């Protein structure tokens, strides 16, 4: 009886070791190709929603080095009363891979007098991402959630805003990491277990 158990034990051990030797190289290949197997994040953006003023602003998908996003272009015009002319529109931004997204922007103004136009991007509350006077361009990281553009003319003179093609872009921030595809992650776990079997033998 003991000899039969010993033979069965040797048989099963041999099969496990052979399986481990076949799976381990696959695990090494999976680890070596992780960069090719990552799923890049994407930035979903809804809007813009106008609070002051009106316009026509369209979105187009964009593929960046860190993932996918949206680019916006179009035009907008201010609302005016006796004291000021205002333009405000909001985006809702959600990066699937992290808490921030990258905002690239470039736009120009046409005003109907010499009054300066002051503007800023913010989170709709107390955090201001970028600001300026007159035409603007730049790049800044923004938090997930509301991203608000606001502009006002100092002396109540009307103005319009032109957003050229590919000029307000939301893409994943450079620091965002992709996640492994499920198949690669499973293969790595199996391979790691197989290599432990080899080491123990």
C-alpha cells in the first residue's frame, strides 16, 4: 500500500512540475509585454452647459499618448446688462484612470470696444486653474468634476469667443497609469504559482 502511495505521489509531483515548466515561460512573456497589454484610460466629458451667454461648441474624440479624450471647438457670445457682459459654460469631466485630467486650451476674443476681457477656468467653486486677460492659451491639470470657463468684460461691452479646432482638449494626465488587461493579470498569477512549485521542488 505504501509503495502505491509513493508511486502516486511521484506521478502527481512530476505532472505538476511539468505543467509549471510549461506555464512559467508564458508568465515571463506576459510580464515582459505588460506595456502592450495595458488598457489606457479615457476622459469622458459632458457639456458645455451655458450659465451666461450662448453659443455652439462641438466635441470630437481625440487619442493622446496617455489615453483617449475629447476636443472642443466652436464659438460663443456673452450676455450683457447695464453693468457687465458675461460668458460662462461648464463641463463635467471624468477621467477613468485617475483623479485629474489634462486641459489644453487656446481661444481668441472679439470685443465690440476696447474694454479688456478677463477670464478664468475653475472647478465652479474656490479652485482656480488658470486665468488671464484677452486671448488665452496654455495647459493645466484639472480635477474630475466641474470645469467652468468664465469671462467678463470690464465695462459692460459685448464680446464673442472663438474656439478653433482642437483648442479646448481634455485628455488623461501624464501621471495616469493604465491597468493590465484581465487575461494578462490572470496569466501572471498562474505563472507566479507555477514558479513557486518549481522552486519548492
